[in-house]
C-alpha cells in the first residue's frame, strides 16, 4: 500500500459518500445519471468476485464491501425510493450504456491476463470502469450548469483515478515484477475522459463562476 | 499482513 493508492481509495470513497449525501440530504437525484450508477454497480460486482475466495487484507475486504454496498444503495435509491425516484429525469439520461457493457465484455474476451472466468470478469470490470462515467458526462453537458455536489462527485472520481496512475508509476518504479498494463492503460483512458471536464471545472473555479459545459 | 496477489488493488 502506498500513499497514492490510499489517497486514491479515499477520494473514491469520498466521491461515493458525496453522492449518497446529495441524494439523502436533498432527497433528489436530479443531475445524476442512473446509467452511470448502474455501470458502477456492475463494475464492483464483477471485480470483487474474489471477495470470499481471496483474503488480501482487512482494509481490502472492508472497502470492497463498502463500494458494493454503496453503489447498490445508490441504484436502489434512484430506482425504487418513492421520493427520490420521481426526481430522476430519464429523458436526459439517454446514453445507450448497454453498448458499453457489451463492448467491454467483448474486449475482455480478447484482452485479459488469463482466460479464466474471474480474470475475464476482472478485465471487463476494468474496461467498464474506464467508460462508466460517460453517461454522467453526457448528462452534465446536456443539462448545462449543474449543482455543486454533482460536480464535486465527478471531480473526486477523476482525482481517484489520477492518484491511481501515480500509484502505478510508483509501483512500477519500486516493484520489479510489477506489470499491470490492463489496469494502467484503462486508467489512463479513464482519466483522459475526465480531462476536459477537469479543464472546465478549473476554469469555472478560477473565475468563481458556476460550471458551464459547452453544449 | 497483506498478501501480494495480482489483484491486490481495489
């Protein structure tokens, strides 16, 4: 465990807690893409299959349970909670995310570390996480300026992946046999997707204005 | 103690 990875996990946790806070405090999920949340739930379930077979550390197990629990709670909230579900605006959340699921699964069938059930699903979850934010970014662009908590949610998600890239560089430099190309390449793609969002976030923060994304 | 497995990251 290195500081970059720990910081990455913490910002990831913060992003999920910010989202839960927003939904719980405002009893509203306006501006949030249900499709992105569903993709994240799939990512965590597909990746943490080893939860009961491989024990790595208490920290690892606890964090996996928290991530799976929170992501399912958010999807449940947005789909079934009698107050929150009415604030979900499905005609702006129109990204066809099932193509992302299919594309990532096909890619995982061809590019993986070992052709085993667990490894293919692991690679699938890595690819899917890289693109899971797309429905949310499309929704943000479509709805123009958005509320701060949603913006902070995306910001912390981007920061988490950026810390993980520093973590992979650090591990590559310090651990002889470290070669995790699938996660590193997918992580780079994911962070690049956030880059334009970060740019507009920084501009709006500098001008102390609300975030305006180009339509 | 942390077991170094191939997928020791979250």
